[in-house]
C-alpha cells in the first residue's frame, strides 16, 4: 500500500481534483502516517506533492498529526520548496487554531517552534501564500505569547509598501485585529 501511495503522490498534479483524490485515498486506507513520512522527507523529489495532500488530509482530520507533532515542528525550517511551504504554513495555522478547542493540542515548545518558523517565513523571500498563512498563524500565537504582537506589528508595517496587494490585504486585516486588542 505504501508503494501505491508513493506512486499516486509522484503522479499527482497541483490540480485540486488530483489532490482531493489523493487525500480521499489516504483517509480511506488509513495512510496518514505514511503520508506524513513522505512529506517530512525533504530529500525526496516528491515531498512537496505529499505536502499538498497532507494539507487536505489534515484539514479534515488534524488529529492524524498529533502523534508526530514534535517531529513536524522540529523540521519546520527544513522545508524550502515554495509549494511545500504554502501547505506547511497552512498546516501550522490549523494547529494553532486547534488550540481554541483543545488548549493542550500543542506544547509550549511546539507553539514557540511554529512561531519562530512563521516569523522566518514572513521576513524571508517566500511567496505570498506561505507568508499569508504565517501571518495568520502569528496572529493566533500572539494570543498565547505576549511578545509576538510587538514583534509582528513593525515587521508587517515595514514590509507593507514592498509587497503585493495580497500581502497588503492580509497585513491590513491582521494589523487591524491587533490594534483593536
């Protein structure tokens, strides 16, 4: 079954139907752990495709990541592929949003690892989608870590004029929410 999953991932495309089909296959056959392993293997040429599918799988069942959260968080800065980072930053957002319902879903160390990775992605030359999810994630972690907003506000304000309208829209929304608090 693992080889079948690998072949499906290798042959997949960025089209939503391809990703949805793979996510349904993983969920139907209980292959979440195998998919996580492939996504974590950044040396594999198809890891970014596994990240696409992992995002959709975890959007439906984030608890599949729970047993491997430490490994996931320990490896956040290893992902370099833009396609992978978009999905990984979105998964980070799922994780911190889960804290609303399950306050102990992440450890303090994992919250810090996610926060540090997201700051790295926001200040680096990553594409806008990864930055947008990272910004939303930082907004959520700022509710737990009192130092996040004082660090995030100047980063967003400084980067605002140099980025795309999509980045500016996200930054404006988050800055508005922070200023209200």
